[in-house]
C-alpha cells in the first residue's frame, strides 16, 4: 500500500516535470535523469511533443537526400562499421561527377536538400569539397547543401561555408567526456569534437549535433547530460537513432538501442527545442519496420532517404542490416512518402530550414 502510493506520487511528479519542460524548455540535470529513469508518462510526453511539432511544422515532413560520398575513414570509432581497422570493409569513394549526378536525380525526385556524408577521407580536401558545393549550388540554386564530413579545422569549415554550404551535421555522440572516451580510441578527443560544433555555430551554419541511443556504457546520467547539452547548445538539427551493433567492430556483441527509448528521447528533444529539425533516422527504421513512422509520431519532422548509387549502398555499412541498401533512389523516396501518408503526414518539396532562419550567406 505504502509502496503503491509512493509510485503514484512519482508518476505525478514525472507528469509535472513534462509539463514544466513543455512550458520552460529547460530542466535541471537531475530532473532529466528522473524523466529518463521513469518513463511511465511516455504517452503524455508523446502527445505534448506531437502538439508542439504540429504547431510549428504542421504535418509536413522535410526530406533530405543522403549521399554517402566515401566510406574511407581515418578514424577508428569502436561502434562504427566503416572504422579504419575493419579490413573486411570494401572501400569506395564517389567521383565528383557521380555526386553531381545523384543530386540531379534527387532534384528531379523533389529533394531540395542534399546531405554529403562520409568517413574522414583525406581525398575530400577543402578544394574538392568547395568545388563540389559551388557546383551543386550552381546547378540547383534553390537547394540547401548539408555537409557531414566529420572533424575539420575552423578554417576548413569557413571555406566550405564560403563556398555555399548551408548546414553541417556532426553528432556530439555523447556529452559525457568519460563516456566519449569509452566509445573512441585515444587519438580522438571529446574537446575537439565540441570545438568543432562551436566553430560551426560561430561561422553561421545551421548546426546539427546528436547521439546514439543505447550506445555501450550509456546511462540515464549520460543521457541527461546529452539533453542538458542540447538545451544549452540549441542545435538547429539533432540526429538521434538507436545504436545498432556491427559484426566487425569491438562492440559486435553489444545490444542494440530500443525504439521505445529512442522515441521517448525524440519527444523530450522536441520539448527542449521546439523548432529543432529532428530526423526519424534510418537506424530507427532498421530495428523496427515501422520505426520511422513511430519517430515522426513521437515528434520528429525530417526523414533522410538514401540517394547514393545502388552499387555502393551496401558498402556504407555503419551497422548491421542497414535498410534501403537495395532500392533505387526513386523507390526509397516513394516508399517513405507512402509511409508518411499512412500516418497522415506529408512529405513536402522544400529546403526545410529551421523555423525563423535567415540565410547568412
Ligand atoms: N564521419 C562523419 C559521419 C559519421 S556517420 C562524422 O564523424 O560525423 C554518421 C553517424 O552514424 C555517426 O555520427 C554515428 O552517430 C552514427 N553511427 C555510427 N555507427 C553506428 C552504429 N553502429 N549504430 C548506429 N549509429 C551509428
């Protein structure tokens, strides 16, 4: 009896925290931790997040054409399938011509944002990336270019911005330094990743951070730190998806993250940053056939179908069983369109900048 009453009290406390977050977009670290530990009010949270999302973005879903330009990487992140030490990974790099063709195809399919993502491949020097960005912007002046090419110098980020790049995605991976060091080899530094994010912001990019849900050694505390970081950093985009093990990495035997916790965190992030561009990720679709629909219903407003050439799709294998590696770009696009329609959301043909954005170029 006593115990039951205590439980009811905590549940009331949790609902009150959700109301408070909805009103103030800010909580104490310990409060975030309580929300993560006690997820009894998930339905209330999802309702609130969905209402906020609909007030700002309606039932529109922005699409980004993801072009995986290279799986060659100098880094050795313990979780990632394209890490340098993975000898079994069949390496590739797209030519400038191939990348421009992907964009042209994407444009015809209604994409107005292209995301160039890749491993940290030295071939993609500032000169090469700047030339590419200029060419894409010249071919498609009404499109946004997002880069996701890892850690670079401030000068490099500046040059790419000056060439016309609009956005940059660089997941912080975890806001806890000790946790960061358990996910990365000693050559990689938490402080440098954070430096990159701050440089990107100062330069004028729309900046995306983010993390994996259920990564090894993650705790309610480190997740609370992620949320506090997001609250303080105020990213324009936030990429979160479940960790999914890759068989040729040190984390091969670790369990994957869950749909339930990923969706719960998507909802929390929507309440922390109401305007944020929040993708329902491919990793979420990989662990659950309706994962991406569930992400949208939890408050996400972006999907990122694959525009990479079929021949390389399987090779950009960050984790096992990644979906959409066998489909044509057009199929991916239509499949997602139908998935969104099935929950009464609608893919739109638009750049999809964050609400209130003014182009600094
Ligand atoms: N080199 C770029 C792009 C990395 S790939 C960069 O450093 O930003 C994009 C994201 O995929 C990573 O930031 C990571 O969060 C995610 N990722 C990598 N391995 C993963 C795995 N095993 N499961 C789920 N997500 C993974």
